[in-house]
């Protein structure tokens, strides 16, 4: 078993504490920005109708704002609404943790739809581009959860268990690292390999978006069984975590996007 004794504070400047949580989340957003910009450059070379560099930089700035706002509001709504109603100013204390991926996903989706309607871009092209970059950012972001000693697993009696002294002194499943690998880095590797083999031809079909959603939601659903649950949802005799319910919704969305692509392909063949 391993004792994770590192402080959540990376360093201090006077009275200001700089947290690993903030550093790693900034790194995750920056990496997503760079990967998206790289993909878009390739698309412009192949005459895709995509945002200019200036348009995309503006988009990413407000996209990051939308992700953070959506993630924070999602955490409050999905996991601890009563607490934030009684302590509304805690919504601003992001450094204490509490960012919901599904909330950030919804926030980004809403802003992206507004952006593409205004500029008349293909939502599938932008969604595929963002899915590729989001997977990498997500992998880094889960490490931030580990550094902040949050979203930890249930008590475990296994060799790979980790003790988080800021939580208690019980060995727990390192679910943050599992999520970082399966939901983030492995997901990114799969999407990246597909993109490298298929090239820009794969962009704009919704396939990368579908794979991202299905892969993430499947991994999240099963890892939730090992996590210290934040909130449950009850369906008669079936008990699921809120994270699992949201993952099911995301899985269905991913399948629906794939269905739209297949249905369009069949119609194109019929018309030909």
C-alpha cells in the first residue's frame, strides 16, 4: 500500500497558495487548446470550413469559461445542491475542488451550439476536433483530483491501495488514476490512432465524438462501483450513482451520434 503524503499546495507566494489542482487543470485546458489548434490546421490545409485561428482562439477562451462554469454548476446540481444553496459563495471556491465532468460537457455543448449557429460551421467537425483534445485534457485533469485527494475510491485491501492522509488513514482504491488512464489517456490514444490512420477523412462524421462518449461513459460507469459515492439515484430496486446515470445518458448520446452518421451514409448510398 502507498501513502500519498504530498500536499495539495504546490507552492506559496506570500499569503497566496498555488494548488496542484489549479496548475494541472490549467495544463489540461492548455493541452486541449493546442491539440485542437493542431487538428484545425490540418483541416484548413484540406479545405475544411473551420474557424480561423482568431475565431478559434476567441472560441476557446469562452469555451474554457463555459466548461468551468458548467462543471461547477453541474457539481452543485448533481451532487450537493443543498450545501450550495446554504453556502452560495462556495460556488466560487474552485480551488477546493468540485468540478463535474458531465456539467462541463453540457456547458461546452451549449456554448458550441451557439458558436456554430452564429458562424455556420459543422457541429460534427467541431465536436470531433474537441473530442480528440478533451480526452487528453481529461487524463491530466483526473491527476489533479488525485493531487487534491478527492474523488477517491472505497476502502480496499489490495496492494495497489492508496492512503490519503487528508481524508483518513484507510487504504482506498486509487480511482482517480484509473479514471485518468481509462477515461483520459487511453481514450485519447485510441482517438489519436484512428485520426492518424484515417486522417482528416474521419473528421466531420461524428465517429470520434461517438467513440469518445461511449468509451468515457463505459469506463466511468464501471469505475463508479469502486468510488466513494457522492450521491445515489434510486430506480425501484435498482441503485445507481448519479455518475452512472449521467454516464448512461452520455453513452446513449454517443450511440445516437453514430446512428445519425450511419443513417446519413445509407441515405447517400440510396440516392446514388
